[in-house]
């Protein structure tokens, strides 16, 4: 996906949230921003900034946590408990 700087912050947040929700649907997802940047169409820096906002949002349908750090933060996404 090509990066689109014309998207608003809300649109970028929704794009990333949808991506993470879809990938975590079947179980845990571990990722680094730099490895999903091309899939989402955002830069790793944009993803990192958005993850901080998404992390505190309880309406996403998944849980997001910092999992580890080795040259970049690894994030863990788990489906929300029903």
C-alpha cells in the first residue's frame, strides 16, 4: 500500500486499528512497526505514534501491549475478551 500523507490522523488510526484487528482475529499477533509499515501504508514513525493512542482506546476490539524491545519495540495484539 502506498503512503498517503493526505489522510487525517483519525483516518490513519482507523486504518491501523482495522489492520491490527483483522490480523489478531485468530489469535495473538506480534509485530514491529517497521515490518507492517508497507502493509498499512504508513511510516514506522507514524505507526509508533498511533499505537500510543490506540493502546489506551478500549473500543478497538483487541488489547495492545508493548511486548519486548530488541532494536525496535515489539508489540503484542490479542483479541479482546468477550
